[in-house]
């Protein structure tokens, strides 16, 4: 069997598995967020945190809950890292420096999981399990809660109420993420992933000598890292490490975990607004972009452009022989089109155009299918932009799901779109003129007269501001400048868009639905899915093309 055919068969199997899980998981999540009842363990949690889970919240109160909870998470995780040296099970590792502790705390609370450190050489078991793994759950649940709040904005009329943040947070964690993560961890352990609290020990090497390694609660963190579109691993090699990702089956299973909730949330959206066809239209848009990017990436990598790669016979540099080009390409697209950041190969080693596809996938806004929750609300904002453009074409006031898109709504959607490009391009431009920042570009003099070095910096801020977390490995990001600025990009790129999303949800929830007429744009039809795909690609292209031209395009054409 040829490697290309093996890649196509894996993609087919993955698509079939996602299709089988789509309806039951989507319906289950809709029932979870619509249920008026609370589980006993949920009631205990509400009492402990002093929350009234039955109280409806308008968007300012919902936002205050999101920001207060996240701020507490940043502070706790920062302090946990700063005192690591005195904690049990620290494996002898020292406390984390202030700038790196801030960067890591911001990273995991924002669902980014950017790592400027090697996990097996920096973080002990307590920080990994009580700090990082906990944020893997609750940061994902926070994104799901904001998405559900926006959906309620479309579904409700003349109330302004968006539900209760604390109830949505706890339900998303207890009823959705924890059960699925347990199942995922058991599968990974059964297939060879590590799950223990062992210390550091030496392992012999085939070529002589020895190296130090340590274990940890790897399988359980790997499961929620993928399921919650987080990305931070126990080891520096991330999902390329055999302790995290032992074989070809676990590799495909981890890709499934990355994609299953973001895709299934479109079914949840359709159920909650009372029209599953609307969910299918959003699903079709996500699916077209995902399959298109995957096909393009596989074609680019199997073409192995460039004389060195052609002489070697494949673009295998930086890829695991256990997975090959096809599976590595599928994983790469899945992780950059979601806010996961996990890697089973080194993205910096992909072909120049392959690296450009990774960058473009993040620049779309992590919405095809996007992160857990953030993908859905990002796609719904783009849908609002698309119906606004369609309304301008025919001279009608745009409507979406029975809600008029007026001046306030389109301003909020526009602000949402402008946040991330401002952060990415602004910080990247600043880094290109500061000597200390330029010194971190290890490839500044190679591969296209600095174009790859520029791509490293552009990738870092694109990954941070879009809450992805993956990186081009040639950049030394563990410096005060990059730790601080990427940390700020992660925080602002996560929470400023949430401000506009919740304000938009509140505005929509106050409206009275308008009846559908013959002139209403049918947003459940294939025509709208095509319009939405075009809107996303055109807006992204107009925003980022100059930067892409200086980086991966210049490198690929040189």
C-alpha cells in the first residue's frame, strides 16, 4: 500500500468515526445545557463556591463570571509554579521563573497551552496534575459556556438572559468533559500510553550511553489535552513522544478526540435554536474547510518539493516514522484548525507551503471546526458578517435566525474580527525591530534569507493570539520579551473576543424575532454555506496576505 493511499484511508476512517459520533454527542450536549435539573455533585460544587445556579444572568454578569473565574485560575497556577521547588513530587525541579510562570499560567487558562519549556525537565507531578490538567478541563468548559450563551442569544427573545455561567461551567466539566476524558484515557492506557507517578530514572540507549526520563499521569492528561483542544503535553516532543502517542491507532484516536466536540457542537447549536438544519449548514462550512485544508496539506507534503526532499524521497524530516507523511499531515491540519496546539511532528520542518497552510489555518480564527466552544461562536460571528454582506448586495436589512443584524450587532462582530489580527501583526512587527527579539530567530540567516525566521515569529504570535499553542521550533521563545508578549497575546486574544461575543449575545436576546419572508436569506441552504466559506477565506486573505508573502510564500518560491 502506498503512503498516499494509507493517508487517504486514515482520513476516510476518521471522517466515518466523526459522523457516527456527531448526532448522539451533539444531542447529549444539547440536553446537558437545556436541562433544568442539577446533579448531586453539581449542587455540592455550587454550595462550595457560593453560586446560585438557577439565577439567570444578563451578559455583563455572565462576563464577570468568566473573567473572575479565569483571573483566579491565572493567579492560582502562577503561584503553584512559583512554589514548585517546595512541593512534594516535584522531581527535584526548581520553581519556575516569574516571566515563564506568567506565560504558562496565561497559556493554560486561555486554552492555549503554549509551552516555552520542556515538560519533562521543568514541571513536577503536582503542577502537572493539580495545575495544568485542571485548567485543561475548566478552560475548555469556559469556551463551551460562552458558545452556549451566544446560542441562547439567538434562541431567546426580549429577555436579555443568557443562562448561568456557573451552571454552564460545571455541567460542561462534570457531564461532558470528565466522562469522555475517562474513556479516552482508558483507551490510551490500553494502547500503551504511560499513567503513573514515577520519578526520574535512566534508560539505556541502543547506541550506548543512557538518558534520563520520567513518567507521570500522561494518558489522562493526553486525553483531556486533545478532547478539550488544549495541547500542552508532559513531554517536549508532545504527541510525537511514544509515552503520549504510542502507535498509529492512538495517533488517529487522538485526532478524533481533537475534532469530535467542535464538530458535534454544531448539532447542539441546531437543537438549541430549534432548527437542526442550521447546525448542518455550519457543519458543512467547517467540514469543507477542514477537508480542503487536509487535502491541500497532504498534496503539498507528498509532493516533497525542494531538491533535498526530492533526493530523500519524502518530506519526512521532523516526522515520526510510526505515522508517516499522511497521518502527520492530518494531525497537523486538525491541530491548527482547532485551538489544540498538540503536535505529532515538528511544524517547522514541514515544507514551506505546508507551514503556510498551518499558519493560514490558525489565521482563519480557529473556527473550522475550531476550539471547544470558541470554534462555534467564532463561526457564528462569521455567519453574521456573511449575512450582513449578503444584505448589502440585495439592499435588505440582514437577518440571521430571525434576529435583525443592525448597527450594534455588526459593530460588535467587526470588533471581534479585528482583535486577533491587531495582536498578531502588532507584536510580530515589534519583534522584527527589537535586537533581543531578533536574536531568538535561530533560522534568521537560513532558508530563504530570513523568510523562515520571520515565519517563526509570525507563527508564535498567530498561535498565541488565536489560543492554539503549537510553534515553529526554531524560535527561542523562553525570553522575557516573548514570555511576556505572547502571554499578553494569549490573554487578550482569549478574553477580548469573549467580551464582544457576550455583548452580541445579550443584544440578540433582547430582540423580538422577525417572521421569515420571501426575501429572507435561507441560511440553512448550501448557498449560504458557500457564501460563508468565501467570506471566511476572503477576509482572512485580505488581512494576512502581506505577512504570509514575507514568510512561507517567499520561502516556498525561493
